[in-house]
């Protein structure tokens, strides 16, 4: 035990020999988590997407569209001139612009000749969401016109109008009725987030929790893969060879090295989880024991992978490059940066061979589904299996020089 | 000049013999770009990698609208995107979602149709209109937010159309009633008749014209943003790795050896800078070429691409020289270089879309070669040519010149290149 503690202490000193390690240990993970979870204050309390509206029509119909947009939960309309809008759009400072041209009126809507223009930046998710909101607003306006037209037709089927004026009056009254009915439309769809929690408290989906978990895995796995660099460093300097002359077995040395890095990783994970809970106000599940089981098994799997990798690399530089590359690629493919659902099915199945996939799955069971120890047991067992496999490979291939 | 060139070529050759460096410079960004290609559906031809979204439909309504919603999910239009299955067991459907076997379960409760379209014999009065709505439940899988969102959007769209018809029917009925054309005796039959005879081809409409001649007209390839994003990210590693070699040569004693030869310190520094620059150009050039050959990315105006690569590498080289001038050991350069690579990656737009960031953040991003480089590559991807790249190219050149000047002052102060 004393030898293991001595190795842990030695590795901690080596790792934190330079102040820049603090940057990778906690500063950059916090910065990335904060920025990628949308932590940057925009200086605007309204989180809706800004939509520039050029209202050149200035008719009741165009005003209705603007009013519908103001009620939208997705966009925040801001009326500007055409010049301003085009200038901001060309400079890519506006994601989407809606132009309500002159001629947009109740008449043009009724006879189907009304047109609006929508400028949207390509490949921009906000622009796509804004386009959807514009379509919805326009549909609400046109559907009230359609309803009024239908009412006029139904009336004409029973009793013709005496004059065009009477017809128009009937249309106006029907239009008002349609708008009132639209406003009173009840909710007919309810969305419920799936949860394995047995309690009444169902966690609500928060994409920031997803990002926070993904960043945690990325920033903890990369240095744990970097255990390979630790071995290469000692081998290059001959200190590993020197161990042969001491009464330290291969297993003791590996156990000491891995335990030390896993302990440091657990401290790093707890700091990141604490930051997410206290600063970002995110939920990290309801079961601390289950959380600890997922964190520990993930750290063990990553550390064992780093150990196995350390037996293949020849130099510290090679180990550093490979551990960062594997860390980033495994994180991307394991669903830590983007939800795994976005990958093709074949890739989703193939990435089950990566420890990051299981670590992320375990964390999602905790933070998104409110799961407990029984729910994450499958992932924990797989991660421990990875740890055992890589550790065996590491011990088998381990060499002192 | 020949000496500068020889030193530069020597450094370029050394880097391309260093396998670990090559893995990091070329393989890592290439693999990450490929991964991003999968996520965005670039390799499957879609707007994202989403396809065959598993959905469980529990139709307890078994009436007109419930069956119509089932048909929507099984329609030809959604084939490929949605993979619906039917179930009669609500709990089993929810369990399948909890176990990640489905993205969502759509539960259509009994009486859904009759809560909207009155059944024969139903009194069409205030109690019918004010009755509690029967709601469809979308039980969503939280670990598949995008897929569940698509399912919810399909249900919302369906309900929206139903509501349109309902509003239309109700408006006609209320207007007839308020004009005395609907009596209590014939109301029920008229109401059902109006709902059933409603026309789908409404005339009232507003056409939304998309920006045909603008950005929308150009087929924007997401990889033409992501591939340079990753290349510029790892370019920062390359320039710091090159800067590291200057300090490594000093600690290994080869730098003083160079300086006692008939080579001036300016030539040595020039050669080292040229080496870093050539390595960066080779790295970005190879990645751009590989993306073109293997992923079929079209980069647009070749002259613009070359000019932008040269300017971006020049700007990044400036940062590499500044880090080297400030550091004392090769390890310091590596550590600071790696940190700067990641910081510039995130604030320069390699990881996140800068358009979603507040203006202050976008302003800060201008100190990075990543932001200017990506700005230029986006312009090219949208069909822009060399004249449209003047702003990012000039900004990158100024960045390189200013940083290089500061580095030279710092080198002179530290006396590192004095004979």
C-alpha cells in the first residue's frame, strides 16, 4: 500500500509540474462546458431568435402577420427598413429577414396572389427555426381568411347575399369570429419526457445537461488516455528500467499509476459536476451512488485504455498525439459532442465498441432519465469489462524498456 | 535567401518524418471531419444523419382522426425518415421508449376524434365546445431529442390542420346561427354536414418566396465549413510545434551551431519561420485536397482557396512565433500551443457556430486566424471569389505581420538569436 501511495504521489507531482496543467485539468473544461452549454450572456433577456421584418405593405393584413410573429415562442420580430435589413443580412449579422412587400393586403390574400419574401442564411439552424415560425404565423393569418371564405360559401349555399356590401360585411364578421376561435384553440398534444425514475419527479429535458456530460467525458478521458505518455516518459528517461532494481512488481507499479490517475480524474469529474450543479444549475440525477458508479467505472475504463495504449507507443510525443486524437475522436463518435441519434444506424451500432459510448449512455440515464443504480448497472458492467480487458492487455504487453 | 530556404525545407522535412506529429496534424482533423460528416448527414445526403426514426403508435381512438394520424406516419412522404410500429399496450410502448428502443410513443386516446367532430346524436351546444380537450400524448425519449422533436412536429402539424378545419367549420356554423339560418332542429345535421363537406383547396394563401438569388440558391456543403474548421484548429498545433523546434534546437545545441556558421540570426529566424509556414501550408493544403478527393467537397475559386490558405497560415504562424518568443522551454511552447489551439478552436468557430454568439464574443473571435479563415471559407462555399476574400485575407496578413514584429522584439530582448 505504501508503495502504491508513493507512486500516486510521484505521478501527481509529475503531472502538475507545470502550471499549464491546471489549464487542461479544470480551466479549459469549465470554459468549454460554459460556452457549449450556451452560458455566454447575450445581454438580452428574450431568448427568442431575432427576426428582422421589413413591413413595406403597412396594411392590416401585414400588421396581423407581425402580431402573430410577436406571439411566437420561437422568434422575436424587429421592424427595420429594407436597407438596414439587407445590410445586416449581407454582413451575416442577421440570420433571417422577412419582407412584407407593398401589395400584401386582405384582397391579395383572398384571391391567393399575396407574397412575402424570406431571406435566410444557409445552413443555419436558427434560420430554419425562424422559417418554421414565419410559416406558422402566415398560416394562422391565412387560415382565418379561409375560414371566413368557407363561412361565406356555406351562407351562399343556403341563401344568396342581397348585395356585394352584405357579402363583404358577412365576410368581415366571419373573419373576426375565426380569429376569436383561433385564439381560444385548446392544447391537443401533450409532450411527456420519458423517465425511468420511480419517483413523481420526472426530469425535464435540458440539452445543457447533455453537453455538460459530454464535455466531462471528453476532458477526463483525454488525460486518462495520456497515461500512455506517462509510461513513455518514464521509459525514455530510463526510470522505468530503474524500477527493475527495486522490489516493485509490475502489477504494483501499474496499479499505483492507474489508481493515481483515476483519483485525479475523480477529483476533476467532481469539480465539473459541482460546477454544473452550482453554477449552471443543472441536475446531475437523483442518485449520488449511481453517479459515483458511472464516474468510477468510466475513469477505470479510460485509464486501462491509456495503459494498453502505453504499451504500443514508442515516445512521449507519439503518446500525447495519439491520446488527444483518440480522446477527441472517441468523444465525437461516442455521442459526447452530438447526440448519437444523429449518426447512421450502422455507426451507432459500431461505436458500441468504444468506452465513451457506454460512459455517455450511463450519464444520460442519470441526467436525462433520472435513473438510479439499477438503471445504470448495465453500462457500469460494460465499462468495468472494458477496464478489465484493457488492463489485461496492458499487463501482458508491458515492458520496462 | 538560399540559406533561409534551406533551413525552411529542412524543418519541413523533419516534421514530415515525425510520425506522431503527422498523426496529430493530418489524421486527427481528418477523422474528426469524417465524424462531423456522419453527424450532419453529409454522407447520407440528408440534412442530418437521422433516418428510420423508430416510433410506436398506440391508437386507442380507432376513429377517423386517430386512423388518419396513423396513416400520416405510414405515408410515402415519411418513409425513410420514420419507422412506425403499432401497439395496443400503452405501458409497453412507454417502456420501449425508456429502454431506448424507440424515439417516441404517440398515444392517441379513446374519444379523440369525437372530442373534435361531434358524433351522431351529440348535442352541439356550449357543453360540447367547452368540454375538456382529449389530448394526444407524445412520450419522448430524452436521449434522442432531435428524433423526438421531429415526431412531435409531425403530430403538431397534423393537429394544426385538424384545428384549421375545425375553426373553419365552427366559423361557418356560428355565422349561420347568428344570422338565424341555423335552427335548433337542423343544427346537428348541418354541423356534421359542414364538417364533412369542407373543402381542402382553400383559395386564401400567402406564398413565401425564399431568397432565390441569394445565399439559398447556392448548394451549401456543410463539410466546406467543417473541414477547414478542423484544419485551422490543428494548424495552431502545427505552428506551435514549429515554434517548439526553435527552442528545442537551442536546448540541443544545434541553434548555437547554426549561429556560428556564416549565417546571420535574421536568416536563421527567417528560415525557421519559413519552415513553420511551409509546414502549415502543406498541412492545410493536404487536408483540403483530401476532403476534395475523398469527400467530394467543392472549394470554389481555386485562386481564392490558395490565397486564403496562405494568409491563414501566415496569421497562425505569427501566433506560433509569439508563443515561442514568450516561452522559455520547448515543453512550455507545447503546453501553451495546445491550450491556444483549443481556445482559438472554440472562440474562432471551429467547434461552435459564431453566428449564435453575442456580438462581443464575435468581436473577440477576430483575434483568431480560425474566425477569419472560416469567414473566408464560408464566402467561398457560398460561391464567392477572390475579390470577396479581401477582408479576411488582409486581416490575416496584418495579424501575421503584427505578431511577427512583436515576436522579433521579444527575441531580441531575450538575446536568443545573438551570436
